C-alpha cells in the first residue's frame, strides 16, 4: 500500500501479507487489519488508521496506530511491539490497552470521558513508555511490574490486582501506596529524600537506596506488613496516635518520630532497634507488646543440684553425709545426711515426691554413761 491509501471501503480477503511504503500512512478497518497474519513489510516509520468495530492486535514493524470510534463502545487493543504507539480518543469508547509482558517504550493515548484501562502481565515494564488519558490499571494475578511514580499516580480510576502483586517504582517524589497492590520497591531519588505514606496495614515497602533519607509514614495503622530501609543514610519511621507496629517487621530504619501526645504500641526489640534520633515533641507513651515477646530460659531458674549428693557428703559440706566424724572416744557424730540443694519446680512440671531419708530415733543416754560431758562433735584433734 502506498502512502495515503485506504482499503476501508473495499472487500479484501485471502491476503496474509502486507507491504506498506516506507513512511506511509494507510487506512483500513479493524477486521481487515486482523486478516494480515503473515509477513508485514514496513521499512520506515509507518502509521495505520483503524476504523470500524472489533478488537485487534497491532502489526509488527508498524510504529503508530490511530483508532477510530467503535459503535459498541468497547474495544481491546493488544500491543505486540515494545515500540508501537496507539492513540484511541473516542469519547464514547471504553478501551483496554493490553501490553502483556512487554518492556514498553512507545506511547499509549486514551481519552478520559469514558475510563480506559491499561493491562499488564508479569514482568511488564512501562517506565520507558508514555501513558496518558488512561484511568484504570489491571495487573495479572501475582504479577511484578515496573513503572515510574508519576505513572502509578496517574491511574486515578479502578486498580484491579487479584493476587499478591509487586510494583517496582522509579523516579523522584513522595508517594502514597494504593489499594490492591501489596508490595512496593523504590529506586533511587535524585533529591536524596522521599516520604512514603503507607495506607494499608498489610502493605510492604522496601527503599534501599544508599543515598536516600526515606520517611515511612504509617499514620495510625495497626501495621502487619514489612518496612525495609537502608542504614547508610538514616531512614525514619513516623507514627501517629494509636499506631501499633508489634505485628509488623521493621528493619534498616534508625529514626523514630511520634506525633505529639501519641500513644503507640511496639515490641521491646523494635524500640531497641531505633538507634538514631527519636523525636517526640509532647508527652508520648510507648506500650511494649509483651504477648509477642518470646519467653526464654531465665538465668538461675533451674539450679544444678548435682554438686550436693544425697549420699556420701558434699564438697560444700564435708562434715555432712553418711559417715560424719569421730569424736575423741571413737564414736561417729550422727550428723543429718545432706539431701542436696532444694530445687524449684519448673513451670508446667509436676512436683516429684522425694523419698525422705528415714529419721533415726535418738537413743537416750543413761546418766552413768562413760562418755564425758563434752561437746558431742568436737573438732578433730591432730596427732603430733
């Protein structure tokens, strides 16, 4: 087809291949466009105007597509080339631009009277492309995609993401997380400063630029997600009154800022990790969440009683035991056997009944006994 040619009013069938003059602009219907499934020859920078109703997939080697009105007011355009540009500005059509998994560098232009939709698959990147006039964003379930902060903020309509999705964001500026996207990975900001406002308790945010001072603002959330900072330049966690981070994971964040008069909840370990500046202008309260602290074995709780044996004496009490000492008359001192150090019961264990050593009945001595009225257990006398 030559530059300026149009086949939209003709009947064309049985042709798979298409050749367009270099730099040419041609016109055809969506149905005719869909017939060309073979080789597309277009050596320069070509443009195809598409009229009529129906979905279609852009042709290889054609750079620009201009799409007219669809009488059904609904159309899906599948973009097959990373550099292809599509413009569809009907004020009555709800268009879906499906970029699949492309690393897209072209231009998509919708029309905002009726909300259009951009659809992305796992691995797609639009950071190098230009998206305008498209309000809605749809991500494949579980997809990880890449775009700039400005692009994500421009999707002001419905955001559909059925699973657990991740968005990697580049570019400068502050940002607030959006509904239905669970994880965010931030690249470097040329300004070396950024504030990320987390709007959902389950969102997770990672910002690990070594040159950025990032403020993670959790507001009053009972947070259960993950915050990951980077310690080369101190990052900051900001909490409002009623915030609770005990159920979340905070790492790589040195500074803590509390709203004036705020009462917040966190674990003792989390509080200890804020090794930088703690800013609290008024009278603030931090409540440790003890239910989330693991109870370890307490020092000295379980004593080792093996050094005090029940029989045979003890290193600490050499005079006690089964034998005792002899007095000057060769009689043994009836010292009470050492029964070992007393043990405390461990939590959750039953007390074990110990068998008591039978108490010996003390024999009464006759007054005429030959034993001298000396101390019963005199100190041992050394023989010189």
